[in-house]
C-alpha cells in the first residue's frame, strides 16, 4: 500500500493532531497535518481564509493539500474536519488505512468550548456542530477503515486504541 501509514479523519476538536503526533511517535514515523500545510502555503490562519475568500476557496486549497499529502507522505496524516466533503478526496482515501475519530456534542463542548476561532461554528455553536455532524458522519464512516470513539478517553488511551484497531506495530 502506498501513501500514509494511517490517515486520521473526524470533526474539529476530536484530537486528530494530538493523537496523530502521538501515533507518529509510537510508530517511529513522520506526522503531517493538511490544515498546517494550508496555513503554511497561504501564510494566514484558516479562519482568515474563510473570512477573506470564503469557504469555497478554502475547500479548493484543502483539496490540493490533501491530494499532495496523500501522494508525498508515508507517516501519520491528519485531515481537516471538512476534507471528506469532497468526492474526489473520498475517492483518494479508498484503499488507505483511515481512522475516524468520533465524539458526541457534549465531548466537543468540553474539548473545544466550541469557540469562535472555528469559522463554521461562529453562531450557535452546539446547533451548528450537530448539523455539521449530521451532514458529515456518513462521509467519515464511508472512508473509514475503523471508527474509534474518543469520548471520555485520554489521548494516550485513544492512541493505544488506534494502534490496536489498525493492528499497527510500534517502532
């Protein structure tokens, strides 16, 4: 299989970056985050891209970043929460080892505070988070090799569960 050892998908605030870094360390592999790639390429925060150019411009940049990362990276890769909205991206994830990190809205509130730094959650965050998840949950599940609930688990527990679920061996 070419491409990353594992691709992490899931909603904002679920812990993709934290767990991704821990997984990479335990596997002796590199870590890459497509949101960080976009920020580095654009030289500005994702929230600023949304405000200045709109969601469509961000999604186009995200699609390019995901395609490039899937082709170039052979370690642990974290995708932004909305990356799976793109049909071509979902197609590229077919055949990859994809772990969907899931959580419920109450866990999202605890972890993120559903703050306004999240451009898609600026007004009525709980309601918007639920609506986002209703629209996205089936897409996360469609691309997932395994689904891993993170509610009430520490990052260490999620990392170990990820290794077990994907039958990956530590370095």
